[in-house]
C-alpha cells in the first residue's frame, strides 16, 4: 500500500473500469440468487414458506435493477458484462444445493447476510457516488428474518438438526470464500479495487476475519452456535 | 338488478366479504404467475430472456404485496384466504404449459394483458377505496413489452410459427375463460360482486366480449392476427 495515501480517501476513481466489473459481479449474484431461491422454494412445506422465498427472490431482482441502471449510466450493458461471473456464482450454488427445507432456509439467511456484509465492506473503499449505488442495494436486504424463528424452533427440538445445520452453515461460508478467491484470482482489476482501501492487503485479511465474525453472530441468532 | 340503484354507484359496500374473496383470488393469481414465469423462463435461449422473465415475476410479487397489505388492513390473513383459489389458477397454468420459448413469451404477454383487462374492469364496479387497491396493482403491469419484438420477428420469418402461435393464444384465452367460469360457479359472493355493477348480468356478457376484443388487439400487436 501507498503510505502517502490519506486514510480517508479511496484510491480508485469513480470511472475506474474495476467498478463496472464489481457491479457486473454483484448483478449476476442477484440474478443467480433469484433463480436459486425460487428453485429451492419447491422444498417449502407450505404456501407461506413458498411466498416468503418468492418475496426474497423478488427483492433480489430489485437489487439487480439498481445495478443494471448504474451500469447503463456508465455506458455498460449489464448482460454482456456479467456473463463472465456466471461460473463462480453458479458453482457456489451448485456446490451448496440444499437437501432439506431447513438447509434451504439456512442458506437463504447466511447468503443474504454474507451479501450484506460484502456490500457494506466494499462500499467503504468506493468513491462516494459509487458507494451510493452499493448502499442503495444494501438498504433493500433484510428480507430473510422470517427464517430465524423457523430454524430456531427446529434446532431447539433436535440436537441432531442443530449439529447438522451448524455443519451446513460452515460449509456455506467455506464455499463462498473459495469462490470469492477464484473470482479474485481471475480478475486483477477487482483485486486492485479491494486493495485500494486504506488498509490495502491487510484489509483483505481483516475482511475475511470480519466475515467469519458476523457469520458466527448469525449462527448464534439461528441457535446453531 | 335493482332498477332503483343509481347507475354511477356500485351496490357492494367496501366491507362486503366478496372484496376479501376478490383480493384473495387476485393474490393467488400473482403468486402462481410468479412461480410459473420463473419455471417457464428455463426455456429462454439466453440470459437476457431469463432476466426479462425474472423481472416480470418480481413485479408479480410486488402486486401480491399490495393485495396482502390490503387484506391485512381488512383483518384477513392472505395465505389462509387464497388457498381456496389455488386449484383454478394451478389448473389454468397446468393446462397451458408452454412447450417452446415462443409459447412461453406469448403466454406471458397474453396473461399479463388479460390480468390487466380484468383488473381494469373489476375496478369499475368497486367502491372507490377498494378500487384504489386494484388500480395500484394495475399501474404496475406492463412489464411484458419485451415480448412483442421477439415474437413479431419470429412470426414474420415463419408462417408456420404464426399459425401455431395464433392457435396457442386462442387456447390461452379459452382456458382462462373456462377457469374463470369455474371460479364463479363455486363462489356466489364473487358472482354477486361482478353483478353489482350498473349493467348487472349484461355486464358479464359485455366483459367477455371486451376481453375477446382486447385479446384480438394483442394478437395483432404480436403479428398473430
């Protein structure tokens, strides 16, 4: 990192192409989440569960539209730009296909929380006008609260379920980190963006620590700690 | 009908239980459309098509939420109320499962248009405060314009496709009318609501004529007339 850089000022400019890449990655993430949530909702034991999942999925498309419009304003076609991020996100979902409704609920909750953490962290290293887009998306998350009571009830009734879902949630975090690392390995401009914050490389390590920490908090909320 | 009833004033009061039933029927229609659009989007030849379908599906959940909130304000739980309308709507979708992407596109467009016609017609017989809810949902439709250019292009290139899709669109209208009649046969309170407008029974016949007319207009827009 550059020691002469003021701590409060991000190094990347608003027109940096890495920002197009970041928005494209996030946009594909939203579309992939839409289709996966909708597919996983088939496991819902009742109409109410299916509707909760559908509402969350619909919120993902709202996020997508914010990112699509931001890219359009930057002269970038979202569909063309985001295609290159499909493999990482599809791999994450393929490797974390739930086999029960409770696994689907935990995945929804953990995925939503990880996305929110990521959005919040990344907003801090972005120029203000760009951070505004990311925060606008973030302000729309939090649709997954319906999960908490259902999971808590199930794990209070069964220690076996608790162990099983705790393992599952660790696997979700692990796969997300693995895919994030593949994305960074393939996209130097994103690495540059992540490293552009005041903490540089140290910040990346801190980021993963904080992700682990907030993940642990979520596990406690779900009764899985 | 009651000849002493002023023509401009609907007979049904805002607290009439038929309005709960109507909202419940419309709410299930939105949820069913969400899941069907998402499923039919699998046939899309590319990511752009899948995203257009996902955006439409997300809009259906927005409509659902307007209706859910209106029912909650009336002290009615949407999920419990709408379950009885599941068979008619699921039957419509089951009997009109598209076998190609073009059929899926036409179904999306025709279904969206029929829903808009129905919402517009029904709003006219409702008390103002209730009609406001229906018009709020209606103002959110119109996400299916992306269909027009794709279908026109396909049918301009192939007379066989045109004949096939014209037949398909007539079948969609026919199945919708059939299922609407089943719903009315099972729900006297909805019949009462439909008959409460200034035209009474005559209005029902007029309604189906207008539905046919606007359906013909849509077929022309798609190049299928």
